């Protein structure tokens, strides 16, 4: 038995022997803004809880786990099983059918089980959206944004903006500001500052960049404006269980507009945030 950590405090336990499936679920959790599961890599399913977690996700290999073994896990709390429902499984287990999009469906169940609100999850999309709204409110033009252990450090970049102060956007403030934004949506009394690199204002542009960063599995992000583009750099990983590698990409104005259109596509779908998560992960909506 091997236990893998995706970083951060996990409230989810994953039991799975398939490395591809385990990485896929970890990536989907990160893209949604959920701390990735602690992952127990084991060929069998123990018939009792292993450790104390809020939710357990089991992905047994076909034919390797009985209904009784899976039900035994439920003694420690809710259990979501990815697989075909077994006879006489009872009601203690929640089942998700395998196939395309199974990881998104599991994340949807996790959010429900953990009592979370999608718009308040600390994904890059959500955090940068709220930060962008704050920049619009303050009337800041071009800024650099550097991720820190506490959140984001924001600095005006243009010489004519030297009179503006930089500020820290700390993660503990995100929940409060996100709730305020949700309550005041569409009623902002300020004009959105626009420019070549933020044609619709900072909120929409940074939200779109955050969507891309979630899809990359990014961390330690830095966003720096140039005359004709934004330079976005940091680390990215195929899953939270893989070693990250550096990345650096230029986003020109046309790229940012295209990214905004792609993120808006998910908002027009009936299942809203879930459609956006599917798009992030490349799952057909």
C-alpha cells in the first residue's frame, strides 16, 4: 500500500490502483478548486475505514471488490464508488458510472457531500475573478500580479500610475469578497477600466486567465503586463501527484478575447459551473 499526497489538507480519501484514473480525479479536483484527495494506491479494497476523512472515493478494479467490502468503508463516512453498481450493495454507497466525464461527476458529488459552493471554491478562476473585480472597483489600469503563500501581491506597472499603491490580496479575504460580489452582481456603481489587454475589464480577463490556469494545474503564478501582451508564468503539472514544470506563455489581446469567449461558453450551458469544469478538462459538454 502506497499513500500519495497532492498537497494541502485533504478532506477526501481516494482508494485506487489505476494511476491514470487517480491522476484524472486529482486533476479534476484541482481544476474545481478542491484540495486533491489523499490517494491510497492499493490493489484491493479494505473492508473497513483506513483513516478519518470526510468522504472516501473508491475506484476498484472490476471483479476485485465485493459489495460487503465497499459497504465496510462506509462505516467511516460517505463513500462514492466509481463502477457498475453491484447486486445487494444497499444504500450506504453512492455510485458513479464509469465512462467519459466520470471525474467531473465525482467532483459534483464531492461538492454536494462536502457542502461546498462552486463560486466560493478557491480555484484560480474564482480567486482571480474576485481580484479583477477589486481592480475594477479601484480603477487600476495595468498591474502585475504575483502569487505568494498568502494570496496575491498586486503592483501598478505603468509609470503614470506611480501614485497608486500596490496591495496584497490575501486568501482569507477571498470568501468574504466573493460573497459580496455574488450579492452585488450586476449592481456595481463603478465603470470598468478597459484597455487593450483587458477589453472587458479586469474581472472578465482575469477570470478567463484563471480558467486557463486551472486547466494547466498551475501554481506559483506570475502575471506581468507588456505593451502588447500579458506574460503568464509559473509551474504546471499533469496532476497534483506529478512533479510540476515551469511554463511561460504570452497572451496577446486576441488570445485574451478568445479565452473570454471560451469561458463564457460554459456559462451558457444548463449546468453552469459544471459545464465550465468539463470545458477546463476537455470533456465534451
